[in-house]
């Protein structure tokens, strides 16, 4: 049985609506933390001009590879292992990067490594799109996000919902300027940065 995420099924449509515009002029996307592969299959199927490269840590590749082999269109590549803290990454450069529901699972050191790794590989006018929950000015966007953050930190003190301002500072340090901050269903955001 393939791995499945109900949240991916709910949010893939709204995310695609943003990516259709944000990724209109790009060709190669590296997805960081592809998980079940539901996003990769859906987005690559509806954005056939893209070459979509899914990645995840080695321990998650079997289920991801099974879904892609069964459901993936021709422009969806076989998944490759990626730990953002380890060099080299499996791509030298790309003009778009996408990651969903990863920053609050990672440690802050891993979040910093993700942005540094993207910064070393993103081409001029390249795009980084990140989906998930964020805090603004130290405040949660909903009570449910506050509860979710508490649950995350109880399970792993290194994880947790990130402050938008801290994440944006990491992007700025890599030459990425915020292009859009989209409010999404279920108290999430889709942040889009572009290299100037």
C-alpha cells in the first residue's frame, strides 16, 4: 500500500493554483522533502513544462519511488536521496525549488542548511516556494497552530513552527527577495521568494 497523506490531498489544489503562476517561467524544479509523493505527482502532471525532481531522506525513498513508478507522468523523475545538511546535493543548479510542510519538522540548523543549499544552487531569477504554517511577529495565525506547535515541540524540542521574519532573513542572506506571501487553507502560508 502506498504512503498517503490526507493533508496533501486537501492542499494540492490550492498550492497548484499558486505554482501555476510562480513556476510559469521555470524549467527544472527540485522538491525538498517529497514525502508520500502526492504533491510531486499532482504538480508534475498539471505542469508538464517542468522537469520535477523529488527528493527525501534515504529512509523515505521506497514509498516515494513506488508512487512515482505507479502514477508519475514522464516529466517526473525518479526520486533521489537528499539530506539538506550533507553535501553534495543531487543537483548542481535549478531554477525552482519547492518544499511543503518541512520547516516545522526540521531543526533550525536543518532549516538554515536548506536555505544555504538553495542559495548555492538557485539560478538568476530562480524561485523558491515554501508551504506550511508560520508565526508573524511571534504570534500564531490561529489557536490550532499554537496547539500544533506545542505538540511538535513536545515530540521533538528542535522542531516547531518557524517565525516568518527569521525564515525571510535566511532567504535574504541568500539573495532571495520575498515576492508573495499567500494565505492558504488550514492556517498555512505559501511563501514565494525570487533571486534578484
